[in-house]
C-alpha cells in the first residue's frame, strides 16, 4: 500500500514539474520590454521617399506561414513554409509598400522548423530593417492536443515590423491574458502585445507606429486590450501616429454575433472595441467600417468578417486603403490590409512630422 501511495505521489510530482517546465514563458514576462532590432548587412539602402510624401503601409497576420488552413491541419513540412513565405514576400514586394506590420510571426518555433520568419522575410524582400517582439515563448506547447505528434512543441512567436527605412526604437507592451482562463491554461497561452516602433523616413521625420495583435477568444479581454492601447496612444501626441494589425474585433456598427461556420466557438456578442477605438475621431480608418464583402479579412479563403485594420491620426494623414485579395487567400488565414498615407501638410526634408512635439 505504501509503495502504491509513494508511486502515486511521485507521478504527481513529476507531472507538476513537467507542466512547470513546459509552461514557463521566460521570453515574454516583462510588462514593458525592449524588442529585437535587426539591421541586415549587404542589403540595399532604403529607397527615397515618394516625391509627393506618400507612404505605403500594410498590416498582415501571416499565421506563421502555414497557409489558409487552421491550426489543427498541421504539422506542415518545410516545403510548405518555404512556398508560403516566398508568396508572402512576393505580395509585399508587389504592393509597393514601405512598411509592413506583421502578426503571428514565428521567431524560431519548432512548428515552423526553427526559422526566424521576420529575418527571413526581410531577406527575401531585400529590406534592411526588421523589428520583432516575442509574445509567446514556451519550452513546450501541447497543442493541438491529440495526437501528440501534432503538438507545437518549443514555441517562440510574436510580431514584426519590416521597413525600408531605419527603425530607431522597438518596445513591446504586454497585454493581460483572459481572467476567464484557468491558470494552467494561461501558462501555455500567448501574451498578446502592442509593439511600438519609431521609423525615420526621409522627408517625413520620425514616425510612431503601433503594431497590434489583440485578444481573440474573450470579448471582455479584447475590450481591456483596446483601452490599454488607447492609453499608450495618449502618450504619443504626434499627429503622424499610425496603428494597425489584427484587432480581432468586428467593425463599427456591425452586428456583434457568434455562430460562424468556420469558428463556431467565437463569440463577438457585446463587443464594442472598434467603437471605443475610433471614438473621438482621432484615428481615421483606412477603409470603410461598413460591413461589405470587399472589407472582410477572415477567413482568407472565404472571408465572412473583418478583423484587421490600418488607421492613421486624422490630423496628420489622409488614407486610402483596401484589402489585398487574390493569391493572398492561400498564404494565411487572414487577408492583408494595405493603405497609402498622404501627409495633410508635407514637411521639409528632415523636419519633424505633422504634430510632432505638440503638447
């Protein structure tokens, strides 16, 4: 009897130790942390800014290059990632944008064969500047749950900003996990983040950008994330602020519902995050908030709703945007949003952007 009891206790202790080891998130524990800045040697210098001062920006949740299929369809071969990352780079290059805000970028994860996808994409584009932040860093993630050979394993993933122009700073602001999740679940759950960067663009000065990936599965936590984002934005008085990414929230004025065929567990009921974000009129949406099919970004292969946004400070920018379709529907489960931003008033070369330094 004693042998059985001690055997049981030993099994429990081993299980607790394994869970504690696998669930540690050493790469994403700081509330505010410095991100990774990469300057690629041997790439060409940044191209001159548009002579009329226009700036091209894209926001894209690339789904770590697995394609349009969901997480349960893996594991995926290296050939799949090579094909999709090459296609993602082609779309970005062909768009003619200057800056791209990326979400769900693996930075050396087992599920994508250890590739730092931010650096990989910058190299494919021939862009010199890459800034990444880690939002998910576990020794082992046992998802999808069964069979075990489909597990993600060692995890390091996050968000990246790629730029033709120098990136001066890169800060990660970690967002809280859902309180509704059990503690053991949150041990293996990502810490979503707002990535704040500053990019020095000839003729436009130092531009503040925020790259976001907000809560997807808990409408209350999504609202918390948006309100925290607004607090961060208040600390940036510049009229040249640009914010974009995967908000995981439905547009202003759209019925907040649940019961989507592709994700029956997703529930937007009671959500008002985009109403909160656009309240007051500081930020201008790059595309209409109206719920028309051309604005839908998810799921990429048969879009039914919009989750992804690009916005600019209405005091400093005029925006024209669109959702990029075509081949992009096979490269990720999200479609990218692209926008052309034109300064309301174009500053002299080297001058600060509109609104910089205002109280």
